[in-house]
C-alpha cells in the first residue's frame, strides 16, 4: 500500500510539474512542443501530432515521429500538410466533433462505422511506417469548446515493442490534455488582449495623425524606423538589452508618443506661417492704410492749392506713387518675415518694431498702431512659426500624453511604455523637456525614439512650416546635436550606417 501511495504521489507530482511547466511557457511554438513531448514521454509512444482549431478546421501544429526522424512544426521544420476537416470521416475530426476519446489497440483491426481509417494506412504505405495503437484526445477549454486534438501513435513497452495504450495512461493523457487546453486558452486570451491593445493604440495614433493633414505619416514612419533600427542593433550585437520584449515595448512607445496632441489646438499644431490666422486681418488693415495715406496726401494737396498747376498735379501723383511703392515694400517685407523659412535677424526685428510704432486713424478718429501686439509677437519669432506661448502649448502634449497613458493598465509586459513615450523630447544634456532628464536617466529605447522623432521632423515633406531636408542635411543636424552632447553619437552613427532611413 505504501509503495502504491508513493507511486501515486510521484504520478500526481509529475502531472503537477507538467501543469506548472505548461502554464509558465510564454512562447506558442515552445508550448506546442512541450504539450506533445510531455504526452509522448508519459505514454512512451513513438509518434504524435497536435492539431489546433483554426477557421473551423484542424490545423497541424506539431508532428513528431522518432522512427521516421520527423520533427515538423513548432521549433522544427515547416508543416506543409493541409488542415483536416472537423467531420466524422477522420479520427481527429470525429474526436473534435463529438468530444470523444479514442483508444485504439490496432487501427488495422478496428471497425468503426462512419470513421475513415484510411489516412493512417495511406500514410504507412507512403512512408513505410506501421501505425498500430492510437490514442486520440480532444482539448477542451473552460467554455466547453474544442480548441484542438492530441493524437498519439504506437505506445511502446520496455522492450520497445508496440503495445496498446493502457487505460490508466488514457486518464493521464486526458489530464495533460486538460492542462494543455487551459494553457493554450490562456495564451490565446493573452494574445487577443495584446492584439486588441495594439489595435487600439494604432487606431488612436492614426486618428491623431489624420487629425492634422500635415502630420499624417509621422507616427507610422517613426514607428517603422524605430522597430527596424532596434532589430538592426540587436542583429549586429550592438545592444544586448534590446530583447524581443524590449523591442515590442519600444514600438508601442513610438505608437503612443504623440497621443497628447489630440488636445492641442490645430491652429497651433499646424501653424503654417508666423501670422497664420492674423494674416488676412493685417493685410486688410495695410490696404486700408495704403488708401488712407493716398487720400490724406490728395486732401493736403487740395488745401494747399497744389492741384491748380501742372507742376503741383505732377508732384501729388509722385507722392501717391511713392506711397504705393512704400506700402508695396512693407507688404513684401512682411511676406518675407511671415515665411517660416526666413530667419528673422536683428535688423528685421528692429524694422518690425518701427512699423508697430506707426499709427493710423480708424473710422471715428481713434489712433491705432499699424501692427497689433499679437502680430508683433508672431513676426518677431526668430525661427519657425511658434511664439513662446504657442511653443509651451505644443510642449504640453507630453504632459497630456502622460495623463492619458496613466489611465491605461499596461501591466507588467508594457510597464515602461508610458515613461518612454513621454521622454522622447528629453536630451542627454538635460536641455530637453518636460523633466530635464539627463543621460543616466535616459535608457537606450528612449534615445532611439528621440533620434527617430527628430529625423522624421527634419525630413518630412508634409509640414507647411518647414521644407523637407535631404537625409544628408538631416544627419548633419543630428551630428551637430550629438556633438553638443544632446543625442547619443554612437546611435546616430549606427542609424546612418544602417540605411534604415532609406526604406
């Protein structure tokens, strides 16, 4: 009795160990391997196949046959066999359809109405293998749905002779199949949740990009380059920390890095010129000023009786022409300054100040400046189109991103994503934003994201406020930033050498 108890304990312990091993496995292919290998080890059988239900058919996932030295599926060779229909005409199909276990001592001697055993026999005639005993077990999930079939062939005794599968072994295999079904279901649920999270992330990111006609490709381009570059670094052995899991976290961080821009006003995010929405009002005002100056000149001439002589008339027409030329020059100057490609230097800024100091009379006699304070502020922007306040508004997207991502339960698998996504504007010397992080606080994935973000911003051809730069010029700028200690110089060089940017 004690010996029986000890054997029972050992058997139970072995089943528990198998269950733990199955539940701990994270790789689909390795899980398939382990399910079939453990079942074959317990039953001491020569061959086996694991089917999984896909598109309402049984797809081959693992085929093992020691005698024929076959190892296909999982981590082995690719399986080229077509799926099996879930119908009563095959053993595996009948098993799945009826949730029934088959323990067949000899497939050549069995008589089962409606079930076609010609498959194993035909396989034998082609390969020279001899199928005899067969154990076929359905894999049933917690909802009672069949998710697969485990098929084992030719159990062997200690002398290596083919024997039927023992009844007690049948129960053990059913237990393994049950644990395997749970492990496969859990892995399927995890994958479905993971796929749903990725789909949600892509949808949100696409919505943000599509919200702006000038930013439609940024996130997609950046994510594609970030993933390709990370895989390049891993393949070249240049970044040991870039495991498959870390690369997946990096890609998700890239998809989400600009999610906060959904709250940024489009008139700021897509501001094409310095004046932007103020442009039409200013030019209408300048047109009114032009006409007022001409009318005032003619009125002054009339009061002084200048129009009574040919010389006087010529003089007033010259004055009107000078006013026209002066206003044309002012319009040309403002158009130049309004162009985002123009660098507004000190002399230009001084001229803007002088124009703002000039006044004109509106209807009713009120005196107002030629340029309003908001227009002066916009025109005096040295580079780009954004005023200081507008730049702060744009930069606030990082904080908004953090608030949004903090509402998503990423779990252990993606725990670094919010931090990485919100750090893509940080620079190694601490001059970035929003937290002024420095080199020792910026891991490799963040450094990659930053380089990808800057490169795409420089080379994008769909930005109204900046001309697209050629890659050579973009890398020159990246090199200058790396030389100034803002970017990782080694990563910048690797990115250039990788040619990923040419894809």
